[in-house]
C-alpha cells in the first residue's frame, strides 16, 4: 500500500511544479514532505531475514539509540497500579489472566515496558513471563535484541533453565541477532549464575555469528570462566586463534585450591 501511494505522489509532484500558483507550490511541498516521511517509515519497520542455530543466526538487530528497551523506564501512576494488582493476583491464575486481558492489555506501551522492567528488577519470574507473552502479541511489538537480552539475564540470575529454553526458541523463531558485546554480556550472566552448560551453548552461537569477533567480549567471558578451568582453556584457544599476539591473563594455579580451602573452612 505504501509503495502504491508513494508512486502516486511521485507522479503528482512534477505536474504541480509546472504551475506557478503559490497555493499549488505549498501543496507540492507538503506532498513531497509526506513522501519522505513514508519512505522513512517503511525503512524503520523493515525486518531482517534468515538465520539458523540455537540463537537464530542472521536476523534482526537493534540500534541502541532507537530501541525502547534502552530508554529510561519510569513507572507512571497507571503502571504502578497494574504492577501492584498483578502481584496481588499472581496466586490466582484465573483472576490473573482475566485482569491481564481486561487491564494490562490497555496500558500504554511506555507503562507496559516500565512494569516489565520493574518485575525484572524484583526477579518476579512468573509475572515477567506473563508480560513477556502479552508484549509479543502487541501491535507495536518488534523483535529486539535488548528485549531478549534483559529477559535472558533475569532468567539466568534466577536459574530458570526451562524458561530460558522457551525464550531462546522464540528468539530463534523471530530471527533476532545479538551483536558481539551483547553475546558477551549474556554468556557472562549465565556463568556468574552458575549455569556453565547453558553459557557455552550461547558461546557456540556467538562463534557462529556473522558479526565480526571482538576481543573485549571474549575477555569478559574468560574472566567469568575462571571457576571453570577446562571451559576457559577452550575459549582461550579460540581467543588466541582469533587474536594472535594478544596476551591473555591466566589466574594463579593455586587459586581454585585457595577457594576450595576457604569454602571448607566456612563450612566448618
């Protein structure tokens, strides 16, 4: 529809320019402005394609300056009321679902985003997953790597592996692509939460990403792998292969022995 409308505008403008009436010139400038707006709108709503693997491969990335998930999120009056009511009703599934259909779906986008961010901060996993499903059905929703990053890091913090798999499957289906820095942050979050198996699956996706590798995310991951020497050696080998000549700091060999001794002392 946008293409047909834009074509008509381009056809009309030269005809209007052939006259010298001031009113016609004003109308011509207005039409030209509308044409530029429509072209910009179409570009901003264009989605990427392709992708395979655990994380989705080539697909939709997000500009930090445009993503609603990167903006400051403040709870307004309506959002605060809804957040309190959701927490009150979470022990009653039927009433909760009815409230979500009747009230949550009517929230403004900014309020809905702010409520989700607040529940993530509070580690309200159940309510976060409810709002996660609501948002993905909204007419304004667009696949966004920051949206998925925040969900995954919250779930990792709470060791919710089944929910992680569910969210990752959705991410794959929507063909979302993480950049290298975001990959590094997510892998590190899983490592810090004691989920090395899931972290290494994400790391494997990072290795297969079409994004050019960067040294900083690898350093972030290597630091998080200090408690896992065998996995760290694997990532270290990959790092040295990708960035030959760069020195990698290795922790003292007795570091883990000291940590083990301290743990036993605290238990005693």
